[in-house]
C-alpha cells in the first residue's frame, strides 16, 4: 500500500472487535475523509475484523493507509482457524455474507497469505471521495 499510514492498531480478539474497529476509524479518519467514505470504511473494516475474529487465529491488526484518492484497509491475523465453522448460511448459501458486503463496497480487495510468522492479511481499497 502506498500513501500515508494514518492508523495501525491491534484489535482485541473478542466479539467487540467490529465495534472497536469502527470507533478507531471514526476517531482516526473523521478529519481526513468525507462522511460517506468514512461510513464505507467503517463497515468494510468491521466486516474484515469480524471475519478475522470468527475464522482466524492470533492477534488481529488493523492498518489504514490514505492516498490522494483512496482508503486502503488491511486486517492481519495469525491464519485460518481449522476448527472455525461458518455461521448460518446467507441467502446465497455461502455463510460468508460479510465478504460479499466488502466485494460490493470496495474497488478492489483480496487475501494475502504470509510466511513467517504464519498468518494472512485481508485488504480492501475504497474510494476516498465517498
């Protein structure tokens, strides 16, 4: 991600993870992006962090990088939890509705597996213009 990192924070591994991420983004981005772009970033970050909490292992870290025209969000964790089970299926049958929300809002998104220490990183690029 290129641009200026405006936020990097460890998120507690708890059911409150999404709420913590939304609050951190609200506090950290409110003066830097329009309200609609902030709301999109909060929703996407919340879904990414909740996904890491439900299906990942280890520490959860949220990073935000701002460029002139985009907001890049990245959520890292310690990798897939082999014992995690998808929750009730959504209407499309995947059980991963949050990732579909991310796909609808983000300009681009993906997952990157990390080597040592093992882990993975979810990233999403959103418009800074809202």
